[in-house]
C-alpha cells in the first residue's frame, strides 16, 4: 500500500525546510576543523581468495582526528582509477573484505566506508542532539567528506558517491559539501525533510526522534536537525545526481525523497518504483548507477 502522497502529488510537492542563516558557515568551519588534522591515510593489503581484485584495509583521520576505516577494492594491479565512495545504512557496517564486489569488478576503485560507532544498534539519531556542534551526524558527515579526501590521496581524481537509506543521506550531504564530485546516486535517502518525516512516518529509525521529542518535551531539537537535513545539502549540490524512491516505503517517506530531489541544484533524475518499499529499485537501481557512472567516469573523452 502507499505510505505517503500519490505520485502526482509527489511531483508537485516542495519541502518547507528552511536552512539556518549560518548553515554555510557552520559547515565551512566544521570541515576546516576536520581538515586541521593530517589525513594520515594508511592502506594495508588484505589477503583474500579473490583472483581479480585487490583489497586494502584503509584508515584515515576523520573529525577530531579519530580513525575512520574503509575497504578499498580495485581491479588487480590497477591504480589511479575513478572512485566510487559508498556509505552504508543505519546501524550497519562496511561488511567483510570479500563482500560488495560489483564496483571494483566494473573497473572502479571502490571505497566502502565504515560509519563511526555503527556496527549494529540504534540510538544514533539523538546522540548529542542538544546542539549542532555536538550532534552525532556532524562527525559522520565530516568523516564522509574526509573519505573523499582519502580516496583522492590514494590516487583517484574523479570521485562519485553512493548510498542507500542512511548511506543515501550521507551521500547527499557529501554532494552538498564537496563541490567537484563527478556523480551521485542516492537510493531512498534518509534524513531528508525531517519535520515532514516525523509527521508521517511511524517506523524506526525516525521514531527514535519522535519518541525523544515526546518524552523530553524537546521540540527545540529541530534547530539542531536543520543543519543536517538533506534538503539543505541538496540546494548546495551541483554534481549530476540519480535519485531512487519506492512509493510503498514506510521507513523513509517518499515525499521526503522528493523534497530533496526538487531542491537539488544540479542535474538530476528520479527513478520511481511504484510497488517497491524501502529497497526502492534494488538491483535495478544498481544497473542505473553502473550505466550512469560508467559513461561519466570510465568512458569520458
């Protein structure tokens, strides 16, 4: 069943989100603070049974100088390739060294980033929420930008970002914070049009926020959240972007995805899957992203 507005209404919908006046300066100072630490990239070869790919265990300095970890997978013996940086969903992790081999098999350098502190569990949405400077996602989004810095330091000039759900929201934030990305693919992006999401979504993870606000009488947290809303980042983003949404998604309301899509400042396309839920187009979305990124990064003149 549909979980939100019908498709015609979604094409007309526009988010009411308003960025704080100091949104740009907040993020400029956040990234400057993160980059005040030496990036200190390390890439340690990992022995695997894979015959066609190399795998490295990468780490680098994220926000506050904290170590952030990622898998780097590349075609065997290759270097200097266009890169795809991928961010995972809420409470997930980067997986094992021999998972998620598609992007490297397609000819890209693939950096699969581990979101700090997330290896299962919940509660991240309210961590440090009293103030934008202490909010959990300030560190996550800064780490995500540093991941782009890291893969460039390892030899990739052209970089695209991807993710689904939380990972899609992170990719959208990076698109708004890194001005020279090659491309973006965001599948059912989380953390967009947050006020709208809390009004219409009755499933976790968004219910972590609604429960916190109700139990603590803390509607002032919307000030903090306004610095982390994907609609605000979309308005700064200029890289070509491919969005995807399932109209039966009861975890990320479709209207919130359309809110970010309509605000997106760069070239954009939307894949609508009318009978899909949070998985959106699934492997069909992967096909779309592969075709788009191949033509823009691997086959460019």
